[in-house]
């Protein structure tokens, strides 16, 4: 199955976009955040702010809690009384 990009709710600071990009690229999220701020300052903030808002709206949220609950849930355990 192909790798998919998600916004991560568990390690977000604002919307989870940088955390999702870091998870997708398999690098530290702090590095992505620092790069985002640096590029934002070099481009007068508006283009990076616009990119972040668009990415926030488009990227799906990864439901990590739901995935954990599904893994912990026992599989159809029927008992006869």
C-alpha cells in the first residue's frame, strides 16, 4: 500500500501539518517547523501562511486514537450462556 500523508493530531502545535509532513518524510518535526518559519520569513510570511491554511484544509486527519482502539478491541468473541 502506498504511503499517505496525514495531519497528526497527537503531536500538533497548530494544525498538525508540519507534524504530518515530518512523519511522511520520516524526519524530526522540529526541523520541519524551523524550515517552515525560515521560509516564511524569507517570503514575507504570506505565501507560507497561505500554503499552511490550504494544507490544513486539504490534508486528512489521521485518527490515531481510533486505530489504537480497533487494535485493542477483541475480535468477535461470542460466548454461549
